[in-house]
C-alpha cells in the first residue's frame, strides 16, 4: 500500500539493518519515496513490544533509524541497538505548536550519539527544527569517549558548526546512563 499522512508504521519483526525514512522533499540527500506527515496527521513509526532495529554495525555511517528531510514524522516507542547512531533526525522536524516527536524510544549499544538531531552534511539548506526529544532511555553504549553522547543536538564539526541552524529542540524527561561521553551535548548554531 501507499503510505499517507496519518498512517502508523508498526514494526512487528526485528530489522537486522538500517530503517531509512527519507521523505519526498528535494535536497542534498535526494528525494526519497516517502511522504511527509502534516500537523493534523503526522506519520508515526513505532515498534511492537520486544521488537528491535538491530543493524549490528557499530562503525558504519548509517544509523538504526534515519529520518531524513522529513516533516511531521514521529518516532514513538522505537527500539534500536548495536549501531553507530541509533536514531537520527537529519534536517527534519515539525512546526511551532506541532513538533516532531522522538518519544518513549530505547537505544542500547551505540558507538556514537544515541539520539542525534541536526543538519549533518546539509547545513544551511534545511534545518532540523521543532523537535521534542522526550521520555527516551539511552544506555549501555559501547563507543569512544568523548563522542558517545546520550543525546546530541546540532553539529560539532568545525566546518559545519557555523552553518547548522538547528533550532527549537526540546529535550526533557529522558533517562541517559552508561554512556561514555556527555549525557546531553548541545552545539552552537
């Protein structure tokens, strides 16, 4: 079937790889096959209890769940383990009053940032904005100090930091423990 605004994508079996949600918005990453949600009808990605996205790839460039250039696409109750970046919101978000939600997710065994919200290699063209990162559990990371954060907002690379205009990201009520870097790292931008 065709995915439409308001739909729920429920993952009911373990995924042994990366789940890419790339919207059909144009940009540096190219247009993807999936639609954006709307303020009134967001698209929600979730996992059934006990189900995990598990790429088992701690050093690759891909994440576990990568939401790229998407608006009003929520990750709620998503479980990701054993990868470099478990959940990434790349040049994505919501709108004022209707933020994108990364809520009630669990990340285990990250090599770098457990939850990343920022522009990555697309600075200045489209930013991550209006994102709520709440009620998540990020723990038991395996990565390198100091790049193994619980939650990371913005871009820390000197070549991109001044261009990353990520804004209006609310981080609250998360449980972050046994990470080897900062619990929460917010970069200038």
